[in-house]
C-alpha cells in the first residue's frame, strides 16, 4: 500500500495558497484576506494536530469555506458600482445619479464622469479589457 501522505499535504498546501491569494484590487481586500488567512490558519492548526493520513477532510473543508466566501462576496458586490463601489440606488435616476447604468456594472455617475476625460482618457468603463474584464 502506497503512502498518500505527501499528496494530502500537497493538496492542503495548494488550498491554503488559494486562500491567501486574492487580487489586490478586490473590493474589501483587507477584510477578505484577513478572514481567509484566519480560515487557513485554523485548518493548518487542525491538520498539524491530526494524523497526516487523515488531513484530506481539511482540504475539502477549506475549499467549501472559500467557495462560500467567494459566492457571498459576489452577491454583495453585485449591488455596487464596480468603479466607485457605491451601492446602486434605483431611485436616483438622474443622468449623474447612482442608479445602475443600463445592464452595466457601473452607476450613472461613473459613466457620466467617464466621458469627461480628454483624448488620452482611459478608464475601466472605456477600456474594460485593460482592467481585467468588463460588463458582466
């Protein structure tokens, strides 16, 4: 019978690395990375206290916690402008208000301000590919 301990440890290290990797421009980066680090630490402490052959459940646990945290962040951020991070206000329908602009992830204010730039103006609204995405 082959010892699977190195594979389990490698899987655990990979999921801990995933937990500690978050793009710096992520909204609420500081709070989210602290929460993720606390979860990773809890799992690592538990894994060290157990028989190395039994740490597979730690990997599954941390993956499920990260998936839930990511889903919660996406749900929370879906109601905010991706540029100014203000919550959308459906009642503020002025041309420069904070209602969502059409089906974009930006508010009317950011779209209005976007067009105030000069010829060299480039922002996440005008050039979403430069900023890692676009309207979703």
